[in-house]
C-alpha cells in the first residue's frame, strides 16, 4: 500500500511529472473528499459551534469541569487576572458584565472578573447528541423504515421484471422484438421531469398517492436494467436453453433455474444500481408523498430546512446517516459496479 | 430403442433452403454417423430430428409415428451438444438429475438412475463437482451421462469430440462405441471428421450442401464411392484424381488414355461413355506403387516426402497433367524430392467418375 502510494516515475527522486501528478491527485482528493469530510466533522458539532465565526474544521466544544458543590459541570475560561497572570477558571455564573469564576482546585476562592477579560477554553469534543437526539426528537425510525422498504421492495421487483423482459428480448425470436427493445431503450432519452406529470396523474388515479407503493411501481421498470440484463443474457449459450428444453424444463423453469442463476453477476450490478437509485430518489417521492409519516429519509432531510429555523446540527447528522448505506454498498461492491459499467456502458 | 425415418425432409431459414428433401431410414440399434464438410447441413438435420428446429416440409417419424408436431422434450430423444451445454451452476449430480426432476420422478429413483449412469461412465467420484472443475473428457462424460439417465429412444451426438485434444478423442471414441454396444441403443452421431465416421459407424451418411450423397457401411463407402465427392471425403490421405479421356469402349469396359499417353482398360457398370469423353480416374494412395520393369502407367515428379517410419507418403505432380498425386508406400523409401518416378496401380481398385460437377461413379 505504502509502496503503491509513494510510487514515483523518477528512480529514487521526484520527477517533475511526479510533482504534477501528486499535486493533481491531492487537489482532486481535496475537491471530492473535502465536502464529505466537512459534512461528517460538522455533524459532530454543537449548534453554536456550527454558527461560530470564523468556522473551524474540527468539532470543538468548550471545556467543562466539575466544581465541587455544583450540580452541573461548569464551562472553563482562560482569565486574565488584575495582577496580570493568566489562569484557567470555571465560570459559576454571570451577571451583567461581571462573571463569577472559581478555580476548581480551590472551590471556596471566588473571583469576579469582567467578561471581556476571559476567553473560552476549547477542546476536541464530539457532539454525539446530534445523533442520539435524532431518534427521540423526530420520527426518524419511521423515515428510515419507509426508505428501507421502498429500496428493498423496489429493487426486488425491478430485478424480477427487468430480468423477465431481458430474457424474452434476448432468448426468444418473435416478430417485433427489435422494435420492442428499441422502444424500451428510447425511453432512456425522455427526461424524468417530462413524464413526472403523467406519472403523477396515473398514480393519483390509482389511489396510490401517499402510499409507498406509489413510489415503488413507477420506478421498477427501468430501461437501463433491461438493457444491462439483456446484453448479459445474450452471452449465455442457446445450447444451454435447448438442453434444458430437452430436459423437459418449462420456459418458466428455464428462466428460474437456468437463466437467473447464470445472470447473477449482472443481477448484482443492477441490484446495486437500483438500491442507489431508490435510496437517493428525491423528486418522485416528493411528488407522491405529502404526509410526513410516509416521508423517506431524503424527504425528511428536506423538511428539516424550515422556513425560519434550520437546525443545522441535526440536519447534518441525518445527512450522514442517509449517506451511509449507499457508501457502504459502494465500498464493498465497487468491483461489481465497475464491472457492470464496463459490461453495459451505462452509469 | 427405436427406428427413425425421414421422408422428404426440407428446411428453410429465411427463405434459404439448407436441407433439400432428405430421405433416410435408421434401423433399431444402428450407430449412424452423419458426416460432411462444415455447412453441409448435418447439424441442422440432427436438430430437425431432435425437434429443436421444425421441418419446413416432409415428415420425421420415430417408431413409425409422425413426430413433426411433438415437442423436442416429448420425442424421447437425448442430445449431447458440441459445447456439452452443461449447466455451469449445478453439480454433476444436479446436471444429470435436472431432466428427471422436471418430469416429477421420485427422488430415490432419480438417485439410483444417476448413480448407475455415473458408475457406467466412471463419474462416481465427481458427482459433487461443478462442470468448471472438470477436464474436457470428464465434461463430455457428464453430458453423455445426462443423456443416459433419460433412457432416450435415440441418442443424438452433435460433434461431441471436437473440443477434445487428439489423444482424448481417440479414447472417447472407443468409449462411445463401447457404450453403444452395452446400451444397444439407436445413436445418431454428427461429425466432420471422416476418421470418426469410419471407426464408429455401422452406417455412414455423407452429406453435402443439404443433400445426402451416399449412405452405406464404412467399407462400402470406401470401396464403392457413389461419386467423386464421397470418394474424396472418405479416406485419408485423399483419393487421387487424374483427368483421363475415353479412347474406346467395348461392352462393359472402357479404355481411357492416361496423362503421359498410356492406355488403361477398366470395367464400367452401366452405359459406357462415347469415345473422346473426358473422365476422372480415381485411385487411392495405397493402390499406387512404384513401377518395376516397365509396368508404369503414370509418371510422378516427386515434390515432397513424408517418412513416417512404418510407411511413407510421396507427394508430386502427375506428368502430362496438372493433377497432383499422393502415393502410400509401405516401409521407408529412398526416393528423393525432385526426382521422377514411374507409378503402377492396382487397377482393381481404380474408379472412373464423370468429369462434371456431380462426378457420378461409372
């Protein structure tokens, strides 16, 4: 790994191309990874730390100590005392422009200082309550369940429907199969926003508004999936199907026992795509789901941005949680994804 | 165990006729080999018999019953494909059991049938492996095993040995003929390799461009080829063809002028051609031998030699024509490339063919 990362073109020393390459890579890393890192770090900041100016990268909180005789931990300040010395003291209370401070080591010795003589002492501190509060403050579990339900069910149906269509288009010879295939492919060229209104009308007529199924059904037939699976199934030898036919296998059985298992690599790719599409989907759920108990995580995120107040700390924490599944899927299955992109030429 | 009859079977693909009215009768227990150059329609004919393709016109009959409209599965045939077509995601056992599961056979019965077939083919130890973990010969045996467990009326083999190396091909050849003897089943075997055809068949069907050129036992075809195509296709090295001209005819024999001027009198079966008709003389390499004391009929300009120890092959051009000839000589030879030599022939094995494209034997 280290050898790979520190590989150079010049032997033993850095060629100018090395400088250029590493600079370029570093810039790319910063541009792509910077916002994500900022998001994750900020999601651990308290509300006040987020609003702080100038902004800091790391989540810092004010240091707090337990003062004997007090119930709650008290914030620590660095105080410039009248005699010119600087000390770290805990603030007991503040009245007007005067603050009452105490040295935690000597709790009986109270010091009164003007507030402009003290500066807060900061330390690295993760505001994990951003995450733990989420479940309690919002109907987070419900949103998560809605998202998971839509993603899993839509993916299963997508795989089933698309593979059946792909099987017919790749393995049966019938009049007009090229036309059908081209029709399916041509829908790739229609932007989703164009069919948004017709789709909405259909879903509305079917009484599927504010139903998770209203999000699932319009999304399951994907031209990309049909195309990807068809291309893969074309590589399966026809002799296999003929052998199965001679083996008294019905067409359904050929599909289920022979074609589907052998298409597993392409199905895996489509499953990954489908999970990412459905999980990240925003526009369509936004149109179909209007009741907050039906919201997916993406919609909930959006609803978090109030007209007057936005609780950025919670919003950021929720964004991180929303990103996690897709990131995990991508990290573990990236081999299949690249393979799928290479084999089908789709994104 | 079954008989098969093809009656005036034709097949067209998109209006192109690839099988032209084939008639064929296969008796119960026969081992029939379809042989011919690639593209001659032999595999198509097999698929028509099997039911994977429908005939355009004509009838396919199995055991006397017309099966044109019977599906491939219900014809009671089993096919061994060129690529074996094993299900890659199933174990050897599953591969063989799949067809039996599909007809709802009880589990115990399937198990005993598969085990029996596996024993017959020495696959017992491999039942839990997947096809990718097997060698070519083992895969071949699994494919045959899958056919055996179904106890078909007729076995169909579509160039089953073409993916194996030469050595394995020889041993699989004897294995398949051994299987035929044990099962006594009707088998139809497609190959482009005339050696396989000669060694395995009870009956060879030579096909060219969708037509049957000749049907007969291997030695029948070898000794009495019906036309120049069959004569050239059966036998290795190929039969030599030398252009000749009829000099005179007398009843059932004809005297032809050989290149180089010598005359040769040969019997003809029917209708001796008129004097002056061009013909083609066919003579196999092993029926030519170096001339001694003036019995030379042809002169050969030797171009190349192949000394194989046990026998030698001499290649060259026939003096006085543009024909080339091969001579098979027993043992080793002292002939040199570049020299000329006289050739005598065993005239009892000489054939005369018409010089036209059909090249029918006279």
